[in-house]
C-alpha cells in the first residue's frame, strides 16, 4: 500500500465523496499526527512506513446547480465566501523514503473507519487504526514497491487466487496464482513467480514503430520502390541473454506488388525466432504511406514488364 502525499489523497477523496455531478473544492488540509509504523519496521525493499492522520476540509457552493441534489444544502451555515464547508478523515500510509516506493496511490473508501485494503491485499487483521503487527500483515503491496496492481479471488473449488501486476526497470510482468491453500500462500507464490521472471527473463524493443524493414518494387506505382515498415513497436520477452541470438526474416505475402496500396495495408510479415526455431513474434509489414497508381504510361510499361515477369 503506497499512497502519495496528501495532495493526491485529497483528489481521491473528492472523487469518492462525489460520485455524482457534485462540485466541491478543497479548502485546506490538516495533518494532526505522524508516526512510524511498527517502530520503523522494514517492509522488504520498500523499507519503513509512516502513518499520517488528519482531516480534509471541503467547500461547496449552494448556488451551483450541480450541488442542489444535496438535501437541505440551502439551510446549512455558510462561510465568508458564501460556501458550505464539511470535512472528511484522512489516513495515509506511505514509505518514509518516497524514492523506495512506486508512486502509485491505492485509495480505500472505508466502511465505519475500517481499513479494508490491508485485510484484502496484505493478509492483515484489519483495524480502524492499524497499529499492531497483525494490523499490517506483510503482503506484496507493502513489501514489494514494483507491485502496482492486484486482483484477488477465492472459491471452494478454485482455492485462493491472485493476479499481480509489477514493473521493474521498465519491464512489466503479470503473475497468476490459482489453487493456493491460503491468502499467505498465494502471496508467497506470486512473489516467487515475479522474482523468477525478473531473474531469468528480459524484455526489449527490437523494432520501433515506423522502422524500415523492406523496400520492394511496387509495379504500376508513382514511386516504383516503396518502404515497408512495422506499424508498432516490436517488444519481446525472452530468456535472459537470448536477445543477441534472435533471428528475423521478412517476406511478402504475394509477389509482385502492384499499386495502388493503402497506408498500413499488410503486404508482408516480419518473423522473429529464437535459436531453437520457435517463433517469438509475427509482425505485419505495411507501406509507410499510401501508394497511388501511376499514370497511363507507367501502368502500360509495367504491364509489359509483368508479362515477362
């Protein structure tokens, strides 16, 4: 769980408190307490966390038509600017060293003050004011800063399941764990899968969008020879150390090519294989721009060439 500083938490609170078209503004923020979590205990590579408590004060304009859905708003006291003020509790858990976090805000709409996210994702006991060891657990969101998304599930037949998304050094992996006997077991299995993936695999961009691959002749066209490119970045994930051994080949679906051709019309394919001959990626090849037909003379000359071809 890696909330950002109060500014981002406030934005999340506004969205949660106003799911309909109510317009409010943040008047001020007050932090009333700040303390180390579990006396500075380190949560994996993220390190120690701190707990911040306070209040966010909002103000709404009763004259704004969007706010008139609020019952009896016109009867509430107003401040010097003619707006109605209200407040919400603010609770933030964040790494003491922001550089060791991942910059992701995880927002919880609480029920009667109970912090549900810690129970759901971090194998914690659950508390309105997490203080003891059992209140924080030791789930992936606290101990692994690369984890930025999770989906949990459980049924009697499927067991405890967990999908985890993580990003380290620009490489994203998604682990899927099913059939675990407990919440803790699925977290440990997911962590092991991610560590295995980042240890033994690597991701790289082999080709960039628009990169020239072939420049074949296109009969009956204005230009004669037309550049064929990959329409998007070609990114592959392979075993660590295998990138230099990958082989790529390009071929046309049909020869000869004859104008007109539309922009991004697939006319060939780039195939990338590993040393064992297994296909790593198939990428379409297409003209960088539309290829119009040439004039009458060009078409006539190329007709003759095609007869001999």
